C-alpha cells in the first residue's frame, strides 16, 4: 500500500521569500514521486518527478524537490516566491508494485503569496 | 490544443438521473485514467484503461459507476442514479507506455447533483 501525507494544508509566504511545502510518503516498493500544481479552473500540471535517478530533482518555474529515503520525504522548495505561484500543490506517489497503476495524491497544500 | 479534453466542463443534474462524461486523451497515449476530486481533497483514483482494456476497476466507488473505452481512443464515465454525494470534480488523465510515465490531466468535469 502507498500513501502520502502533506504536512501543511495552507502555507503563506511573502513574495520574494523562500517556499517550503512538506511531503512524507509511504510505499512498499521503490516509488516514483511527483509534485503537481492546480490553479483555479485549470487542469493539474506536473511540476517535477523523481524516478530513482538523482535525488535532487529540478522542475519547472524554479521549483525543486529532494528525495530523502531515510526520512521518507519529498519536500518541494523554491528560492523566491512569485505571485503567480499561488495555487494548490499536490504531492503524489506512484507505486508500480501496488497493482493499480493509479496515482495516490496527498490532500494538497494551498500556497498563499502575500504581496 | 492537443492536451486531454473533457466534456462537459460543468454538469448540473437532479438526484436519480444518469450522467455521462467524455474524455479525449492525447492522441498517441495508450493509457487513460479516471479520478474523482472532492472539495478540499486530492484526486482519488477510480479506474484505468490500457488501449480498450479496463485493467483496474475495483476502485470504482459503487456499481453505479462504470467506464468504457470501446475503441481505445476516447472514454466515457457513467454514473447511474446519481446521489448528492456524487457531486465532485471528475478528472481524466492519459499517459504513454509503462507505469511511472507522466500522467497528463484534463481540466475536469464538475458535477453538481441537486
């Protein structure tokens, strides 16, 4: 079985300051991990993915995430927040050994950017 | 636009009615997935197809839910005898090839059951 826990339901930062969105996962196999972003009235967009290559993964729009197996974490960071980053962010695990091939989503973190 | 397309974007229905949603995946993608997203939650996996074969359907929420992909291209999700608890966003995604490939999502169909 696989699961994802996003540790914060809401995160508020000021424009230009760093962003940290926290995610812990549980998986019986070597997982693939993703971060997706969802803007209002738009489809989910992939930010980045980890698939057992480099542990530090760079994504679009300046985001990156670090896979830490010992901590079962996959936190998302960005050095400097922009107003356009305000959205819902989902940490996602895919466990090929689980049999279903579907993605398991966390409950989401709502990122608020203060001007 | 060559992304995943879903129709309609919004559907309002009365309790007890049947509804059907359509998803057109990215043209070269052989895998198609359906998810449900309720307010304040992440999407929840329902079912998926590889070409026309439905390889996982145990996660469908009840026997009122069914999905088809008859020619391995577009797919439909049907909900029979809708209930107010079915109100949610229904998302479709597609991918190419084996597991771990990226799933590309449509904008979803928002269902409101009155």
